[in-house]
């Protein structure tokens, strides 16, 4: 994290405490397509359940998770690993989209955040939450605020409202102090949320 990011986040006293207490939330070095598959697996599952399904799906694919292996895999094997019929369709939709379009870091480098969201959500099974995770973790865009993520909302409420309810509008107001580095602030909120 560079000095500008740290200085901006430290202007918020709550965020300054998080910087002192935690390292930012990070993820393994997945390929672009692997990260999209992980996001699809994570949809509507608890963290523990999603992790177990991910391990089994990656094992079925011999840890080679790419469009070709997913399209070649037996649907029954993917379902036996824990993917629902719908999620099998979704990971295959994403595989076909990767074959037809350049959805890599390089291919999307010149696209705005909203253009990336529009392109990804054109893929059946990819919603705005998944697209925002892609912006943060794959494209490493610095200023994404994923309020569709329950952990982010609960984390903000815990930190800024003593676990009381906040509207998304109120959360956006709080997050204004973190611009243009809201993705980084989000990583610290996740780190705090997962520390409990």
C-alpha cells in the first residue's frame, strides 16, 4: 500500500485503527477465470460451505481451472462436487464468455468500472456482486465499494454504528472519506469482520 492510500485512510479515525490492527484482506493468486469460478461458487453459500465446494470442484478439475477444462468436465462430476445444476451452467457460461471476449486484466484495462460491470453482468449467472469482486481482486481497481456484500455492510455497521442499522446511503456517506481508495478500505473491513 502506498503512502497516498495510507494517508487517505488514516484521515478516518476508525479506519486508522484498522490499519494498525490488521493486514488488508488478501486472496490467493488465482487466474482471472479461476476467480470468477470462485465467485460463482461463493454465491449464496456460507464461507465454510463455499470453501468445501471450491476444494472439491478444483479437485475434479485436477487444479486446472480454465474455460477448456470446465467445458470438457462431466456435468455430473461437477454436481457431485457440490455445484448446483444452475451453477454448473453459470461456470460454463463464464467459460464461453472467456473464449469469446478478452476478460483478462489486459483486455479490460482500458474499460471503466461501470463498463466492466456491464460486460460481466451480460454473462448469465454473473451479478453485480460478482462483477465488483472481479474489479477488486482481479483488476485491482482502487475505488470499488461493494455494498452488495453482507460482510462489508455488517462490518461498516459494527465499526461505525455500534452494530446498529445503517442504510446503504449512510454507508456511502461514511465511505466518502475513503475515496479514491474504497477498495482498500473494504479489504480492511473484511479483515476486521473475519477476525471475530
